[in-house]
C-alpha cells in the first residue's frame, strides 16, 4: 500500500486568531516532503466542531494521509478525537491502560488527577494508540475506507516537544513499513548564510540535477536551509547522498556553516572549544543579542568570557577605551570605533578574540552619509584587527538579528582561517 498524498491539519483558536504561529504544520510538511510524500495542503481551523469535521472530510477527499495536531487535551474545547469518531462513524472506546498511564503521570508529579483527564483515554474504535512519553495526551492512528479508497488518519498532540518525538519514533517508521519496499528516502540538510535564496538555488542547480535528488530550500531569516533527499535502497541511497553532499560542499564552500540542524552559535561555540580560544563581545546596536545567542548554547562558559553593552559614547570610552577623538572624528558608527571596541573588550576581559558591533538599527537616527541599516563589525586578536562597514536593510529587529548573524559568522570564518570580512548576506 502506498501513500502518495498527505494533508496536514492543525486545530486551535490560537492558530486561526493569529496569536500563535503554526510551527507544527511547517515541521510536519517538511518531514513528510522529505520522505517523498506530496503534501497537498496545510489546513488550520479553530476549536469549532463543525469546522473541524469539515476539515477532516476535506482532508480525506484530498489525500491518502491526514496528519492532525491539537485538540487532544481534557477540556471542553478539545474536540479532535470525538470529531474524528463522528466523521468516520466509529464509536469511542475506553482504553484502561492509557488511563493508568495518565494517573501515573499525575502521581509522579504528586498531583491529583482531575476526572476530565480520563477523556484522553477514549479513542475511536479500531484506532492504534500512539503513546506520549512526555505528556498526558496520547495520539492515535486510524485506517478507514472513505472517498473510494483507504485513508490513514494520524492524530497527534499540539505541543511541539511532545508531537515531534511521537512523529519521529512512531509515525515515520509506520509510514516506511507501509511502503512495502526496500527503498528508503534519506536526507541531509545544509545550513547556509551569505547567499540569497535565488543565488543558492542557482548554485545547487549547477551541481545537483532534479533526477538525482529532491532539493528543497527553507528560508528562516537570516539563514537558508538546503535539504537534499535521495530515494533508493539504504546502501545505494546513502552512497548517492554522500556523493551529492560532496558536490554541494564544493559548490557552496564557505557559505555552508553546518550540516544538520545546528545553529550558527552552536557552530561557533564548537569551533572556539576545538581551538581552545575564548571570546568577548562589545555590542552597541545589537544590545546584547550576540552574547545572548552565545549563551543559548549549553557549556558556553567554557569559551565565552562575557560582553559589554556599550550603547552610549561615554560607556564606549570608559568601559572599552574607545578614544574620544575617534568618536569625534569618525562617529560612533564607524569602522574605527568598532575596531577600538573590539580591541578594548578583548583587552578588558582578557579574551583571545574581541568582537564588536555598532550601527543604526532605526527606524530613526539615520543620515544621508549613514542611513538606517549602516552597521560596522570588528574582530580583534592578539596580532590583527579586522573591520568592515555594511549597509543592511529591514526593520529594527531584522537589522539587529542580521548583524548578530554576521558577527558570529566573522568568528566562524576567522577560526576556519578565512578572512572574516568576506561575510555578508547577499552574494551572487
């Protein structure tokens, strides 16, 4: 039995009201697509019985597989399970072993279980329960005959940290087993920074043909992820993927900063650790964002000594040693000031590498000579100091985030032996 087409269905008023971004749908679409299943649509409906029922019927009309998230809680507005039962004509069946699991979870937290949690132990007749090791809401899958064929319904909780491992550990292996073939899909993701989406697409097209692999690009500012998916027997597919990955590395070179789901700050941290180097940052326009990102990585105290947010000129002078004449002659947003900031923080905190950012994030503060988006980055070591002025664009938060990404990329490039000034965002 082959599943060719899937529809992803999300439920919840928080999604249709715009209060919450539906990251589950994006994740599921990406994972299904990477396995070679055509995702025909993403649907989101609120906590309304009639609308949920419509969405399920529409899903079964459009696809062989419907994967749903949300609506599995114990409250009155959690309607997914009973709606699926109604739409498919199945009665709800109580699963005592699931009820015991929920009771055990509450007992482990030394809390009394509200009786309405037993609602989560009911499933449509014939459903296969998908255990949830991280929460009280199990999922289920159900096979039904509808729209002239077999339809597979998969229902998962809406909490991403619970849903994702359930999908990876229980749904994906089941999908593989349905194929009934030795062929598998294998994928590899490359994290890139510095190329526009169109430039990246052109470079990949030059080295990987559509017949060799499925190529997908996912822009998540300021990075773009490239995924290659290859189909074949496990041995053949892995060998082909490795060959294509080699070509991609050659064609994209310095613009690939990671393979897998690593962030720029994780890569930088790993390089600092491997090279036994320490880092200190002096931030003006980024307001501590570079330091924040570095400390998001567990164990970063091993290589990140600290940072100084020097927003005012007085702080740049007193805390970092930037000379008043430098500020007077070149201004706070200048390569000269950035260089003295990087050298100053390196000296002040005793780090191997000093990194500095200064700029105009807007929306006010720009001038004809230095418009909004003017940013200077500098990196100082014991023997050298590098600096470069950029002209960025976008809203204040975009400029701050892009500046932090460029600054971290400077450290990566420096530690790999490249000129950090080669980092940018749009390159053809």
